[in-house]
């Protein structure tokens, strides 16, 4: 298949990036003891598909032009992916660590074993663990290619089995696995398992790969079963919200405890991720989307990588401003906080793109990309 741009994937990236900003906004809103639980649900429950769906999009992009019968040049593949993910990951980790040291005067994170933990597990900032998991997906690419070749022989049956195994594994990891191990290193490996275990997101990654390899069939199914996809989405979203409110009212969980239980790795969370993925692709794959909406979604998707990387830093200074002026995180302030974070992060991303042609090294370090050469006339 020739290289092609699939607009729906770019739009999904943009929406998911806003979802991640929403999740982190929700975390900051907890500074208000009387947090609005319904707005909190919008920010923290409705958006729970945001991180997993990035793995779907990443796998789709990796496999859409792959010939599974051809030999993978693993070294070339890893060099290219190291530039686009590993380099920005290291740069942003060091930037966040330097920022932490600057504001706290704490040098301990630059010494062993903390330094190794920060870099191995993406601890420098709350969003960086995604890049660690993505790098592990890249490193294990030969395994995924082999699995996809077998899955596409009977895609529905095999994906259904993997989905079931995913739910079981995530349930065990999230609710049953104990970390009471005396060995320091093993304890850390288990404690930070959510930051690097690719198995937590294996199904959604393989789904993206299979949908890419079977792209024509996938498009037909998305078109044919629109009503079923919508129903599936509404049911799973209702399930996520019901789980959240049940924990609040029946077990008197705090909002933070509730979202830490009703998360994307819970059984209903896995199904919600699947339904949201299909629903958003179906929604953005339609031809009747107004052009202005397309332009907004395209712009968000185009700059989603940098927005994802920089927004916690912007949130830190916005929070400092609110605290310094004794402004409580009321519902209107939370909404404004979300919009301002998104807007400033997007402005930063656009600025970096604008100066890219003058200072390409900055873009290379921050995003792993260089300006595309102009095509000849």
C-alpha cells in the first residue's frame, strides 16, 4: 500500500491530546476540597481512552505501509524511532529534572539510583511514561509483526481472545498484584510496572496494527456497523460513569480514589477504550464534517506531540499563579485552566514549528523531527 495520510487518525490524536490535558486538569482540581464531582467525571472518566488510543494510532501508522512478508531492517527501524521518540524523551526528561532542581534546589534526582529510575521509568514528568512504553513497543517490533501475521488469519476470533486475556491481565495487575518484595530492584520493577509494561496496552496496539493491515476491510466494517459502534460506545461510557458514581455513593470513595479504581485498565475501561477508538474513527472518517472543524482538529493533531510534552510545565506555572492569588479551583476556574493550558501549549508548539526552519536543532531535540526538504519544481 502506498504511503497515505488518514485524516481520522490525525483528528483522533488531537482529541486525545485534549483528553490528556483534561485528565491532568482534573488532578489539579482536587486542590479544591469541594471539587465538582460531575466536572471531575468529565475530565477524568470521559477522557480515559486518551492514552491507550495513542497506542492504536501509533500501531496504525507503523503497519499501514508495512509488507509483513518482507524482512524488517531492525537496525534502521530502531535508529529512526530512536530519533523521533528516544531523543525527545531524554531531552524532555532532562528539562523537567533540571526545572525541578531549579525550583527545589534538590540535587538528589541526579544521583544513583534515582537518576536511573527517573530515566528508565519516565518519572521526570507525569506524561513521559507513555514514551517509555512506546519505545518498548518499538524495541519488540519483530514480535508484533509475527503476531499480526497470525492474527490476520482469523482476525475477529484472535482479537477477541486477546481482548479477553487483556481484561484478565489488567485486572490482575491493577487490583490483585502485590508488591511486598524485599528486594529493592524487583520492588521498583513491579511498583513502576504501569510505566513500562507493554502488556497493559497490547490489545489496543495490536488492534491498530490489524486495522492498518486490513485497512480496506476495516473501513467497510466501520461504515457498515455505525449504529452498533454508537451503541457500544454509549453502553461502555455509561458503564464507566456508573462505576465512578457507584464508588462515590455506595463506598464513599473520594473522587481521587474513584478514578484510581475506575481507570482505563479496569475491565469496563478496556471495553470503553475499544468502543471510543471505533467511535472516534467512525466519527472523524465521515465526509460531512464542517471544514472549520476539520481545520481545528487537524491543527490540534499536527501539534499534539509537543502539546503533550510541554503542558505539565505550563500547568505548573498556572497553578503557581492561582495559588499566589488565592484563587480556588472552582468549576469555572477549572474550565479556564484547561482552556488556557491547551491554548498556551498549542501556541508553544506552533512557535517551535515556526522557528524550525531557522533553528532546526531545537525541533530535532524537542520533537525528533527536522524540517522537510522542499520538493523540486
